[in-house]
C-alpha cells in the first residue's frame, strides 16, 4: 500500500465528513433555532465541540500510530540483531550484491572464508573478483552474468578463491537473483561454503575406491552386525563368489571348517580388544576348494566411537604355499634324479644319529663314488652322463630297503644312510651295491660298464655327529679308490690321522711358498753314446726349517689335492727357464732343461699361457725347454691332453712322456701324441740287465720310440751295467745316480761330472 495515497485518502474523507458536518449541522441549527442569539451560541458550541472531538480522535489515532511504530521499530531492531548474530555465527560466507550500486555486502563468515580480518572487509566487488583462481575466473564471471541476465534461475557453482594465506580454497557458491516490481534485477544474494576439506576427502575416497577395485587383495566389508555390505573384484576372483552372491549374507559362508570354535573365539576377542586381527585362515571357495589366506580384519568406528563396520583384507596364499612347497623340495632334492640332496641327507643323518642315541641303536653312512665317471662325461657327452647318473640312481635305489635312504651329493657322488645295529648289514649292503653295478647300463643305445667305490663309516662307533661321519665315510672312500676302485672300505682311525697330517702338510706348504722354502735341484741327463751331458731335469725340493730337505714325493700329492701345485709348478717353471738362460749366457752348452708338469695342472688349463710367459720373461728360446708329463696324466684325459700338447708344441717347446710304461698307453693314442721323447720309468731300469721282464719292456719301449721317431731316455740308472745294456739297445739318453743325483745349480756346475760345457 502506498502510504501517501492512504494518507491522502483518509485526509480527503476527513475533509468531506467535516465539510458535510459543518454544512448540515449549520442548516439544521438554523432550521431549529430561530433565535439569532441562541443560534450564535449553538454555532459557537458546535464549533468548539467539533474541535474537541477532532482533537480527541486525532489524539487517539496518533497514540495508536506511535505505539505501533514503536513496536515495529523494536521488532525491526530485534530482527536486525538476530540477523547479524546469525551472520556472525554462520561460517559460510554470505554476500549480497546490489546490482544498481555495484556494492556488495560480505558477511563476517565471508571474511573468515577468505582469511581476511573483519575490518579489512569492504563492499567492493573487486574484493571477490580479484581473488578468483585464474583458471576459474572467466567461467565464474560468465555464470554470474547469466544469472543476472535471467539466463539461469539460480546460481550454483564450484570454484577456487584465494585465501589470505596465499593458498586457494575450493568454495561452493549458491545464490539467487532478486528483481524489482518492474522486473529489473536488483540484487544477487548468495552463500559461499568452503568445501576444500570435503573435496580432499572425496579425492581420498575416490582414490581409496580405485585402490580397492584394483588391488590384488580380496576385500570384504560388513556392517556392525556382520552383514556383508561391500566386496571388491579380487574378492570374487579369489572366492569365486560374485558380489550379488554375498551382499546381504554373512562371511561365515566362506568357512572351511578347518578352524575350530576356539580359533574364531580368539579372533573375535582380539577384534574387540584391539580392533584388529591378522592371521592365516583356511576358507572355502564357491567351487568347494579349501584354500589358505592371509587375512587382516579391522573394526571401523565412527567419530562417536561406535562400531560401524568390519573391513577384511585378504590374500590367497595357495600359490605361495605351493611355491614354498616346491622351493622346499628343490632346496632339499637333486633336480636330476629327484633324490634327496646333501642338505636333506645331513638332516636325515642327524635324525638317525639322534634316534640311535635315544634307542641305543646304530647305523652306517656309505659314501659312493662312480669310478672314472669323468671319462664318460668327456667322451660321450653330458647328456649321456646325465642319463647314466639317473640309471645308476635307480639301480642303487633298487638295492635298498626301508632302513636305508639314498641321496645324491652332486656330480658322481651318492650316499646311503643305513639304520641298523649290525655292522655286517653295512658290509652286505656295500657288497650288494657293488654287485648291482656289475651288469652294464644301456644308455642311448650304448652299453656302458660302470663300477663304484664305497667308503663306510659306522655310527656311533666312528662318529657321533654329521660332519665327522661324512668326513670319515669320505676318508674310507678315498681309501677304497686308492686301493684300486670297485671296492668298499671301512673307515679306520688311521685314515683320520693320515688326513690330519695331510692338512698339516698343506698349511706348512702354504707357508713354505710364502717364505721361499722351495729349492730347485737339477739332475743331469747324458747322451749314452758320447757320455756328454745334454740337459738337466729340474726337480723341486722343500727346505723345511725343522725337517730339513723334503723330497717331492711327500708334498707333491698334497699340493696336487689342495691346488697349491699351480703355484709350485709356476715357480719351478720360472726358476728353470731363468737358470737355463743364465747357463747358456755363461757359455754352457746344454740342449735342454726339463720341467715336470703335474697331471692336475695339466688337466686344468692355463698351462700354455704360463709357459709362454715364463719363456718371455726369461728370454729362453722355446726349444731349450722340455716339459715332462706323465703317461697316466695323458691317458686319463686323452682328448684334452692331446689338444694341450698340440698347443704347447706350437709354442716350440719340447715334450716328453715321463714314467713311460706305467700308464697303459695304447699304440693308437701314442701315435697321435706330438711328443719328442719317452722316458722309460725307473722301475723297469732297476731290474736291468738281469730281470728278463724289465729287459723286455725296456727294449720294447726303445724299439717303439725308434719306430715312431722319438728319442728315448732311461731314468734311474744307478750302475754302469745298466747304462751299458741301454746303450747296447740303442737307448739315446740316460739319467740316474750313476751320472749324478739331483743337485743345486751351483753344486752341479762345480762338479760337471762327465765333461760338458
Ligand atoms: P720324475 O719326474 O720321474 O723324476 C725322477 C725321480 O727319480 C726324481 O725323484 C729323482 O730324484 C729320482 N731319481 C733320479 N735318479 C735316480 C736313481 O738313479 N735311482 C732312483 N731310485 N731314483 C732316481 P724326486 O726328485 O724325488 O721326484 C719324484 C717325482 O716328483 C718326480 O718324478 C716328479 O714326478 C715329481 N716332481 C719332482 N719335481 C717336480 C716338480 O717340480 N713339479 C712336479 N709337478 N712334479 C715334480
Ligand atoms: Mg720327470
Ligand atoms: Mg719319471
């Protein structure tokens, strides 16, 4: 209602009513009172009466008006106070944009939202506009304009606004346009809410959801009553149940029955007390298959601490268990034969020893080694070698009963643990195993004969722990091999003593190498026909600080077994080359210097390089160096030896076969060997000239050498009749105490026994 119009209307009504009253009451009084004096008095009275009446009416009306106005003002003030209190407590930012003045009201909450002190709030639109994130600004301004122009009925948007601390906060803005009666937009009013935290929570939730969907672990969520409310794809993959199968159901449908009630009780107690439980649990898949899983359950509580959910995360352990089982098998078994390996054998021996102690029982460990298996591998190839090992394993196993357990320790080594109190059981088993090998093996259409050697150690008599038992069985095996193979030998304490002295010699020899205790002696080699000294053989000695001079026979075998022979022979080679160079430089005309090469070194490789290096370093011409390899070393590994001999010969050095006659050379093989000399073993020379067998062999070797164009040297000539016999039979050279024992270089030179140089 228009207040002016209303006032005008009321005033107008008053004017008409008053005019009518004045006019009608005057007329009526003039008609009623004819006396002019009475009429004048009445008119006077009427005039003041009218004034009094209107005064009273005006007074009451104004009283009522002012009372109402006061009430309205009070209500308004009250309303305003309430509103500003609301604005103060509302954390959201309220704004009111007057579109005509372009001024904006920002509530205290708005100051809080953008991190400004209250007193810095202005009514400038720029306060808001300049804080918009550059990426959001254009979009947000356009949205507000759309709303002002009526293109949208409501404003609703999310954007970033700069906070006082420089960071950007996410806000959700909601607003509405107010129009005037004429439809003009008057103001845009709205509320901004900081949703940064909510948004990051949403982000986290989204990420968590993505993780749950993608994770390999199965996930199952129940409410507080234990009703399944959520599962992930991995749950379905592991259990076989789809989400629809289980939602609304209970996790107990996965129970396998493998765990008893006490297990679950313990689990629930842990969950109630600590809020978490983890452990291995066996469940049942939809297919009925029972499988192990590692499960982690957590109780979820809301902010008030009330239990709302249980979340179970689990992984399927079945493949892990399977591979653990496989790994365990691999770790304890030999892949070629499937037999227990050394590790498992040790465990079994340990158990057998413990049982023997508990039950006053006993038993034996049989160490088994195939004789000359290396030949098979080298000559027929590893494939056949492997097949043969498998066949041997089968055959060995067929000889065993339930008291025995067979293992393969690697290569061609096997072992059997026998649990029996009777020592003769061990020997009869060993005999059985030897006999089982006597029949040939058919491998890849080839017939192969194979024998084994066995070493037997008894427990508890020989040893009470695994290491000793194994060492003793090995010592016995070594003994069996040394005694000619295809045999078995029992352990004896002397074997240990021998092994111990072996160890002592080895460590003393290491010390000797480091402290220059080795000496090189030289034994002359003479031309039998002319008597001239044509060369020398280098022979190593060990000048022991306490024991004096030690012959090579005492330490070379130890050096060969321990590998020290490499260092010894390298030292000898180097010394010999250097010595020969010195002699030649001094005008002594020796044809050659001979150096012994160990059979071990011979088989190991690297020899060719070492020889070349020694020659180069000493400056000795290769034809002055003669390498002696024993016949047995060559025959043991013929193909490899042949190749190496050819390479050595290419270097230009001379080669001799030492101890000839002891190594069962075949003529076929001998013919192929690129050597220059044969050295008749001193064992055959010793019986000359009377022993007819020795004489026959010596003559045969000389004839063989001549027929193949090789020179022949006789070793160990101690007497002139031996030399004479050999000369008669056209042996080329002689070596032995008759011509001179091995001597240090300076002594040899001083003596120069049979005129050389
Ligand atoms: P070998 O190469 O056959 O050497 C000949 C052995 O016969 C030498 O023994 C020598 O002293 C000995 N001897 C020489 N003349 C006579 C004799 O008239 N009567 C008798 N009964 N013996 C005689 P030694 O020096 O004790 O060497 C023994 C073996 O040790 C050598 O046999 C050789 O196989 C090995 N040897 C020696 N020195 C070395 C070396 O530096 N390296 C390697 N790997 N082996 C070596
Ligand atoms: Mg020799
Ligand atoms: Mg010899």
